[in-house]
């Protein structure tokens, strides 16, 4: 494949990574099409609806791709989601139905654009919604790259074990159907390369039998908001009842995210000048007990998360397993020190811009937060070291993608 007619087609269900892959490729002049489930540009009629209606859907757009060729199925998506609610589907049934729906829609688009292609493209698609697309791509002799969104079956086993440890949370830990993993194995087989976002995911895929030489590690890319560039973070000389240490958890309130250990840590630190802000949708039953230092905020829109990053003193990411954890980059953009587990993307450098948990346990989290509580000056130092984000830029992402391009040739 020659340099001048090299091209990519990206198939993306959801707004994962703020469309970083297609944005990087478009900036490099290599994106032929982005095929995605929903796309709501500023002139869309959906933006005329009351703000409370379809708010998250109306964020499905990125100005970097205004002039790109984007194929989407927004109306069909709305009809699909309404039908799923009427049929009262949930869990794996709805996830698998959505993945199948997207592939069906995307496959029609691929067949439509195939006659217009001047060369053999690379088809990039994300795991669990790529099988039918890869089957078609291979029938056309295309190259295929799988974006692996999580650590796969290894992660599922970790979650099942955590659910058995904490039945009081009434978690819904239903393993994926066997066909789900069988389809994934075929996706991996059909992929010329598999992109993971962390060393942790790389190790997990190898445990699942994926050949090491087929896997490429590419960290997520993130472009900080303009307002974050000039933001100045400050800390008190000491934390007190009047000015407590403000710990932010932002994400799904589920056991996989380390919630059980986090609440154990909060109990250990009860009475200390520290408060926990829990921002995110709750999918487990929290045991009823009074703890005035924990503030349950609930789910907020993506645009509203910046307020919490600005107001917090430290970001807590005690995940049991994540393919990367984009919220780490979001927090770092606002110069927020991070306390993170090691089972995710490598954003935190221990004792440089944050602290790393070697194990996800309440005592371990409490120990790190106690250090933050006792050393506000260290938090200020961590904050200053959170400004080097060049290794997570779009230009760096494109550099990695070019390396893969030569690998599949």
C-alpha cells in the first residue's frame, strides 16, 4: 500500500475516548470515514429540544471532525433504545442487542462505500462490536485492527470474585454468555493487530491466549479543555474541619471500580477532616449506615464533571481492572493529583504526580489518603507535576497508529 493513498475506516459505537482515534487520523489526512451510532452536529434538530431531554446524546459530536465524512444512525439509535425499554431488556441482553444493531447498521454503510474506495483500507473497530465488520473486511481483503476496550475475560473473573466477597452490595454479576466470548475470540483471530491501552490489558489478553506479538499498547489520547490550561490549584497549609481534604471519585459506582474498598477506607478515616464526593451512576446497593463525610452526588453530564475536578483536592481511582481509565487524564488536565491502583493505564508516576495503590484494599487506600491529609504541600507538588501530558496527545497517538500501519503492511 503506498503512502499517498493510505486510508482508515473507523467504526465506533459510542463516544469512546472523545473520538480520539478518528480525530488523530483525520488530522493526519488518513481518515476515509467515521461510522458511528450517533452524531449530533450543532445544527441538528435535537439541539432544539429542552436541555433535560437527550442531554448525553446531544454531546455526541466533536468539532475536530466537523468536516470529516461521518456516517451515523442517530434516528435508528433512538428507535432502538425506545424499543429496548418497551421490551424491558437489560444487562447482557441489551448490550448484545445493541452491539448487533450497530454492526448491522455499520455493515450497510461499509457495503455502500466499498465501491468508492481507491485502495485497500485499514478497518478499525472496537471489541465486542466488530465481528460482522471484520468478516466483511476480510472478504474484501482489507486490513483489520481491533481496539480492545477492556482486559477481557480476566476482568470478568476478577469482578465475579469481588461480587462473591461482598454480597451485601447485591451486585448484578452475571457472566457474559459463552457466545459473547466465542465471538470475541473470533474478532481477535480476524484482527491483524489488537490495540490495548495499558500494560495491564496486555497481560490480561495474553492470559486469555492472545499471542503477545499481535498486541500493541497505545495509551489513550486526551485533549485538555482550554479552561484547564490557565487553572491554578491551591491547597491550605493544613486540612481542617472547616477546610477538609476533598476526595473525588468519578465513575460508575460498581464493585469493579473498587467501591467496597473505598467505603472501607472511608470508615477507617471516619472523624478525620476528609470528605468523599461520589460522582456517578450507582448500580449496586450501598449498605445503609450513616457517614456524613460521604456525599453521594449521582450521575452528572460529561460537561459538568469539570466542576468537580476543579473543586477536589485529590482524585481517587481504586479500580480492580480498567482498560485504561480516561478519567485519570481528565483529572490530570485539571492539575489534580491522583491516587490510583496499578490495574489500569499508566498515568500516575508514584510520588511524582500522585500515589499508586499496590493492592485495592480499604487499609491501603486509607494509608494513601492519610498521607495526603498530612502532607498538603506534597499534593501541591504532585499538582505541579501533572502538567506534562504530551505522551497522551493526539499527535503522539497518531505516531503510534503509524507504527501499526507499517506492522500490518
